[in-house]
């Protein structure tokens, strides 16, 4: 099939590359000429495990191309994916200017029957709006389908190639047949394609993200209560996660969720609710709790240094909002960097993949270490922000004598309390007692 993908970011690039991998002819379109230039030179613009291999194969074999020119990109395409940003607007609603802007441009340049697919996360009713915009100028028949994406950054290729399910919102039988054909290679193992109407598909994506954000937040509240009651959140996680009604995943307490999706999607769903005159109380609480959770370790840190962080050097391990990605959007690390600097501390950071992205945002306000141990040289304390595997079993012997104080503030509960006690660390984590040296 001939496919165009408009928007070549985390979702668009993975979508385009994976569909090229299943034998389609794909052209990815992006407004950012630097991005397109880099991709055309065979260089990836994001870090995503496993993407490099299929990107190289499909560009070499001529199935995957990149352009900044929309008309050229969509020429002869049977399906057009819209994988465009939907950032929060000032009032918290999803800003549709990118999607509707492209929809305006598409009308006059469609040449044959085309299925236009909303892959972006968009509020209920967006497919109708996209349809209206295109219809204003279109001379050919077309359908607009809602096909929300559920991939997780860090395992995006795997998620895309073997989705738990594919959700497709359309009332058109013709579009349905096209979508079935397109996704058939990805659901061979029997995972379902779930058809529904456009509005339900749009809402499904928000419901999934809001539910997961709520699950994390619930555990964070249990963790906060554990700290007050001297219970251990890790034990509680195991105790409830083994209940098949609850499940083991998304129960890890920590310094809150971040990323480009959960924060904005929870906010946008709450805004949709209020637009429809519905008071979605749980979502309001989720946002409030998560906001506070991100900098939860700061009071402990301040207290440890008797309320004065001026001139102290704090090492940060982890910047990405989660491991296996370079994405720092809404990352708790950024909030902590801000708080630390406000309190007069110096900050040294290390992350295996996200340093360049942080440099673009924070510049010279922090120091960048070449490896985790360099970050500790002369630092007064270590804070852990992201659960990268390499932080899980560090060389504690190598750490001896680098940190000025044997104290760790761990926002991701990476270590066992008894190990930290034995190693002689003062160790603060989330929802567990503080190990005292
Ligand atoms: N990142 C994720 O994990 C994820 C997962 C599921 C769904 N989503 C949703 O998918 C959508 C895209 O997210 P993303 O993370 O890929 O965003 P992104 O910011 O990484 O990528 C968007 C791309 O669109 C390009 N763009 C903007 N305007 C354009 C235009 N007029 N024409 C062509 N290209 C244009 C940008 O230059 C950018 O490269 C969002 O709605 C998001 O909520 C994201």
C-alpha cells in the first residue's frame, strides 16, 4: 500500500518505519526541514530501541522516504496518517491547530479516494472537524478514521509491530476494509482490531492514558501514606499486584508520571469533561497529586542539609521521563533541577540518552557528566530521577569517596533498604522507611 505519514516525531517516525517494514511504500512528511534533512542522510532524529535496524533496512531498500513537501508526500497515497502534535492549549484543552491546519491543506491536493487517519491523540469530535475542513475543498471521495496510538516510548517498535489491540473508529465500510488490510500483518497472532465509531475511538485513547495515570497516582498516594504509617509500599505492590483484577503493572511508586502524553491527556480529558458540564473529580485529584509528587524528595533533601542548599552540589542520575527514551517532555528531573537551582544548589547531571535534549532546554545552568560516576565527583548528594537499568546495580565501591556524603535520594526505589543500610548510606526513597547510616 502507498502510505503518507504527516508529522515525523516519536509516533510518526515509528509508524512510518514499521509500515515500511511490512512492505508498504511510505513517505513521511515533516515541516521541520532540519529533521527531514537528517533523516534523508540516514540519521535517526530520536532514540528508540530497535528503530535503527528497521530504519536503515527500509531507507536502503527504498520503501521509506522523507520530505517537507505535503503535496509531494501524499501523492498517490491510499492512506494518510496524521501524527501531529496536540499540545495543551492555555485552557488545558488539546490544541488542534496542527491537525486542522494540515486538514485545510489536504482538501485541494487529494487526487483519489483516500483514508485520512487521525493517529494523534485528539478530543472527541475531532474526526468530524477534520472531515469538515477537508470537505470544504476536496474534489474526491475520502474518509476520516480515528486510529489512536498506544505505543510506549522506549518499546515503541515492539508495541507497534505487536500491538495488544488496534482501535479503529469509523462508520465507513470502505475505510474499514483498507484499515483491516493495512494492519493485518501486525495482528497475525490474533490480537484484535476493535472497530467502533470515531468518537468512541477518540475517547478510548484518553480513557486508557487517564486510567494508567490514575493507577500510578493511586500507588503514589499509598506510598505517601506508607511513609506516615511505617509500612513498605514495595510489599503492598506485591501484595495487591498478584490479584489478577489489579495486575502487576503500573504499580511502582515514584516521583510521578511525566512525558508527552499522560500529563497533557489527563488535562485534556478533564477539559472535555468540563466542556460537557461534567465534574470529573478523580482526574482533578490525579493532576494535583502528581504535580506535588514530582518534587517530593526536595523537602527531605533540604532538611538533610539543615534547610540550606546554597553552594551544595547535587548529582542527578536520569533526566528522561522514563528509561529507554531521550524524551524529556514533562520529565520530573526538569522540575527538580528548577527547584534545586532556586534553592541555590549547583547541579551535575547524567543520563545515557537525554543529555542533548536537556542541554537545549537548560543550557549551561547545569553541568553535564560523561558517566554516572563523574557526576558524583565532589557532589554533596545523589538524586535518582529515572530508573535506567545501569543505575540499578552501580559499582558502590567505585562510588566510595566520590560523593562527599553517603546520602541518596531515590525517586524510583531502585535499591533494597537492607543493602543500603549495610553499605552505610542514608537512603531516602518513596513509600519506604528512610535507611539511616
Ligand atoms: N509520544 C508518544 O509516546 C505518543 C504515544 C501515543 C500517542 N501520541 C500522540 O501522537 C501525537 C504526536 O506525538 P509525538 O510524540 O510523535 O509528537 P512529536 O512532537 O514528537 O512529533 C510531531 C511532529 O509533527 C511535526 N509537525 C508539526 N506541524 C507539522 C505540519 N504542519 N506538517 C508536518 N509536520 C508537522 C513536528 O515537526 C514533529 O516532528 C500527539 O497527539 C501525541 O499525544 C504520542
